[in-house]
């Protein structure tokens, strides 16, 4: 069952108008991959890689985190799902158990060492329905029309090229597929992202917010996006203004 928080979604609609998605000249940056240059940079900071507020999987299971997220996302046996930013595989192994042998899980990360450790874990636990793939900072490198759900749990704020990344993720969803984000409402350089800004960035590349849940039990929120009918050309994408989104949030709350 979908749960919409009406006041929040009403405010999000206002924020989408006020978020001031103004396209400006992209600063020259020799560190950007060539494949990202046709896309705008985010008009906000990006968190450093590697922080994990949950020191152990036992702690995460103590609040029933993965089960709640999978229930929200309506994960059932036989589904094909992707775990982006899989890391040590907390969600990967639990998704593999939930989708069963008739389902598939693709675990993706940009950290080769983390993927090596995850590969050892997958082999040790005999998770035959799991595949592992190295991603890029501007491209998740997912096959088209393949996934019922794509998970991005406490990692989206670390994506340095969010517009290119999401634009290339868009085709990977099947008809009716959903992109799932679990994150925290705080500044993007503090390992979180304002949900109004999150919505604006997803909308710019052809997604629509379908479900939002404030989830104290997840120490953050759950957001679910569907693929819109079309996605814009890269040159038409306008970076969302983080400061304007924050201002819109305050105005909408009054």
C-alpha cells in the first residue's frame, strides 16, 4: 500500500516550482569524466565516500531496517532488483533471500575492493541469484529494461554526477519499475539530502515521486520514484538550486 503524506507532497509540488532549476555555465573541472561533460554539475556539495552510521549489521537488524525497506518497496519472490552502492552487502544478501531463487539481485558499487569482499561473501553464503558489477561515478552501468526495483540506500548524497547518473539509470527500470532512495534530511555534505532537493533532481532527469515516508525507524526517510514517460536530453537538464529548495521548504511550511 502506498503511503502519501499529503502536507509534505503539497509542499513538494510548491518546492518543485520554487526550487529554481536554473542552468548556468558549468565550471571547468578536469576531474570530471568525459562522459559526464554534457550534463550539469549539482549546485550543492557532495558527501565524501565511505561513511556508515551503522557500525554493524546486527545494529541495523536490531531496528529491522532491511525488512521494513523491502516491505515498503513491496519486494516479492521472483523480482529482479539492483542494489546500488552495495558496499559490504547488507541489502544485497537480504534482497537475495527475499526474491528467492527465481529472482535476481545485481550488486553494484564503484569501490573495487568492496566488491571483492562482497564477492567472497556471496560465494561463502552460496547466493547463486546474485551478480556483481563495477559501476561508474556518472553511470550505474545497468542493463536496460531489467529491474523491478533499484535501491540507493544512504548513498545518493555521495554521487558526484547525479544528473548523468540518474539519466543513465532511467532506462534500466522495467515498465512499472521503481527507484528507491533511503536517506536523511540534512545537508548533502553531511551525508544526507533535503527531500525537496532530492525530488527536484530526480524530476529533472525524468522521474516522478510516487511515495514518500518519514521513517524515524530508518533514521531518515523513504522515497519511491517511478519512471516518467520520457526523459529530457542532457542539454535540457537544469541543476536544482539547493538554497532555493530550502527556502521553498520553509515557505511551504508556514
